[in-house]
């Protein structure tokens, strides 16, 4: 069975622990990269990563997007969203459906 982990600053991911998700606080991109690689090697199927950390490890995230597992999902930090995670969701939905069904239509 795959496990679920969360990687990011401590204040943003600590709440995940209350619902049984393993949390891995990191302070910089190098530590995040090493942590994600370790979690992937230990059969984690889903890894939540805060957007603030993700912006420093883009190449690592791109590498895992080409693989079946782990799925890496970008989430806002406690400081708010950078829009990166939602942009990824929009791209994936558009790829699957053929159009951006989330686009605002003011008509």
C-alpha cells in the first residue's frame, strides 16, 4: 500500500499529521529535493508539496511528473497561494477534456 506525505515549511504542513499523513518539514530547495527523492524510493504514492517550496525544485517535480508514482500535488502554504498548483490542475484538465472547463466566462 502506498503512503502519503507532505513536504513544506512546518507551519503549512503540520495539520496534515492530524489526518494520518506523514509530514516532512523542510527549509530550502536542497532539503526538499532530497526528501522527495527519499519518499519516492520508500514507495510514497502521493506527495503534497507547498507551492513556496515547489518553486525552488521545479526540475525535481518535472522529473516525477513523467512517472506513475509518486504523484506530486502542489498546495498553497499558510502564506497563501502562488497560483502554481491551480495552474497545474487547469493544464491537466485541459489535456484530459480538450478545453479549459474552469475558464471564466463573463458572457
